[in-house]
C-alpha cells in the first residue's frame, strides 16, 4: 500500500502518539510526587522527634544550683508548692531583695500563701509581691517584665520547674532583653541519663511541654511591639 505523502502519526487530529506519551508521563509523575510527599513527611517527623530527644535530654540534665550568685530580685512562676518554697528559701538566704510570686489564683489569699511557706509574716509584709493577673506563661512574662522594669532590677533569678524553664526563659527573654535572667530550675524527679524514657508520666509531661515550646518559638515570628510598649509604660504592681 503506498505511503500517504506528508502525513505522520504525530499530526493526527486526536494527538495520536503524542497524547499517549503525555498520559504515560502523567502516570509516572504521580508516584514521584507521592514519594516526595512521603519523604517530606518522614523528614519532618525525624526532625520533630530528634528535637524532642534534644529537649528532653537538656531538661533532664538541669540541676538546681546549690549556691547561686545573689541577684536584685527573684521571680517564681506558680505551678507547684516546691517552686514557691524554693523561691522563698532564696529570699530568706539573701539571694534577692524582693520576690514576685506570679500567677497566683485569685481565690488564694496572702495569708494562705504565708502559711504554706512557713508563716513568716514579716517577710511577706516587706519583701513579697503577688501577681494575680497572669493566667499562663505568656502572662507570667508580661506581668513579671512590668514588675522588673518598675523596680529597675538588672539581674533576676527565675524559679520554675526544670521542664518549664526553657519556655519560661524564652517568653521572659523577649520582654526582658536588657536584664539578666538567672535560671533556678526546681527538680522534683531526676531525669538525667535518659531516665525520662522509662517513665511514662515524665515522658508525657516533657512531650506536652515540648509542643508548647515549639508554639512559643513560632510566636517569636510575630511582632511584639505592643508587649514591649506595655512593659515600658507599666506602673508598679499593686500589692495586696
């Protein structure tokens, strides 16, 4: 049969071989895309878990300083009696001139706090302030920064649990970038040498706190002008 002059399969009205080739490419491209998605997800999961391991190891290695250098003042974030006891102990030993207890529930009276920490009425009257406005760590940072700037303190000891310390320093450091924050982690349970890996309760607390820490890091990308302005223009916290 004689060949048709000037006619090729590629010139067929329905696309001919060209359309079939495109279909094959699209079919091959889909698995490549899926592999890329799976690789990205696995990569993110590895980074997330690796970050958690570093976070947990860092927290587990924290230790309570035996004899920390004196500071101008002390701030303790509520969340456990051991934190407040440690902060009051630092104040009694002369490690700071004044103590702020941040995040006290509105139903907790000064008398109750005084009784829970040894009943030293003179110490509570002269040297301890109570913040009831803070509802979370962000609020702790805002109210504490106002207090520090009002009293013009340059060096502050920050007391909280070891697992809470990284996020507390992060939030505080955003507002108190000119002052020195000296961490005083309270350790209720030893978690060094990977001890957190074999304790479900500790693992749960650390994992929850790690996620909160990541969210706090993400917040760092947002403007903090309003927060800084509030700190700079703050008045003294009213004492009970």
